[in-house]
C-alpha cells in the first residue's frame, strides 16, 4: 500500500476511529506514536520513517508531532470530541467554503453546518476552496461574511495548517460565488430575455421596469453572480446603448437595496466599485440621458458630494487601469 493510502488510513484513526487499531486519544487529540506504529503495522507496512515522511510531505499539513515526537495528532477535522487547543482569532472580512454541487440545495436551506465534524472548515481564498470542493465532484464555492459573523458574536479559530474553523454559518452570512461559465451564460441569457421581452414603449411601465426584474435575479443566483453577468453585457461591443443604460439602472437598484438593508441592520451588497464605474463611464460616455445616473452611482460608491465634487472618473488612473485590464484603451 502506498503512502497516500496509508496517510488516509492514519487520518481515519487520528480523526475518527482510534479504536480501529486499539488505541485512544487524550483530551487534546494526541496519540502515542509508539502505539500508533504498532497498531497500523498490523495491517500495513509502517514504521517511524514512514510516519515522518507522511507528516513531512502532506500537502495539507494534516498532522503535528509534539516536541520530542512521542505524540502525534491531526490538526483538525475530528468527529470525536477532542480539544486540539485551537487559538481563537479574528477572521478576515471574507472566508470561503468549497464543497460539491450536490450539496448546494441543503446549504442554501440550512447554511453551513459541521455535519459529523466538530467545526465547519473554511478557506482563506477562493482558489483553495475550489480545490477543496473538487474532492466532492463538481465544485461550488460559498463566500462567508466572517467579519460580520464575528461582530455578531460567532467565534473563529485557525488551525496550525491555516484552516479556519467555526461551529456553523447561517444562511444570512453566505453567498455562492460564480466561476462556472455555463451558469454565467444562463444569467446573461436571462438578462437578455428580460431586455427584449419588456417593452418600455408601454407608458404603463416605469422607467426601471426591466432593471427591477433583472435585479430580482440576484435572489435566484446571488448578487455576486448577477454582478458578473452585468459586467459581461457591458463588455459586449454588440449591445445597444439602451442595454448599457439598463445595466446602470440595475446597479442603481442595488444601491437603493443597500440603503434598505442598512436601515434594517442586514448585510449589505458588495460592489466591485472600480469595475462598475469604469465600464459604465466608458459605455455611456456620450449619453446625455445617462450622465446624471452615472454620476449618482459614482458618488454613492465613492461617498462623494454630488453637487461639489470635482472628481473625473475618466481621468482617474485606477479607472483607466481597470479598463486596460479588459483590453480597453482610451484615445
């Protein structure tokens, strides 16, 4: 049996079933190294050299020795009640949870729960979360408002191998990230259908009729996903000026929603400010109709004085740089 299979077996013992080889863990999850070697060696080729190699080469740093290497434990992931002496820490504003697409429905309904483990495991970045999710099939990733959770009284811990842990994450603190091209195409297609099906020539419809319907898609997909769909349309050279204007109205609807959320003490929507301002200013730079709307969005996002600010987005090096990232060069 190879090193990987042996490591998985050792993980089973140190996290879940020490009794499988007739050993026990102390209250802090430590097992005696000599007992572990004897127990595993009954069914696998195993000795101290192999054990040290597993600990040293494990790319997730699952295990730790004590100072004299007489004890070993798993750093986290236990389903049995142990205290691995995790340090309580203040998390970053956002953390991420990667899992399989098959678990999406239950997570959307219940939030993130620890299941058989003692804690919910969270990653510091989306790339790591995608890798974690890939172990469960087609991956999906949830963004966790960890900073807000801590303010609301939830505790966070960080294991020695960099995994963030907490007891649970209710649904109000999570939003699903989008990195699936197929889903993004669905969003763009739905936006396109709305733009074409609702006729604004009908005087009974308000100016924001289409934008309101488009914004409602954030409940179906997530605001982060919808925002990316809006960007895709703004980056499409084949769209009409009216299409671009409707995207601006959707962002305005989102900003109004944030005012409501602020009053109700809810988590506010997060905006990719420079991208929004850069693409709207570029696409609608010659539209007199859009001038006040875009300036209002810019002032709201950047907290500027609507009447007195002299800020000029298209002269801002950061905005120009953002456009260049999308292959747009101002003449």
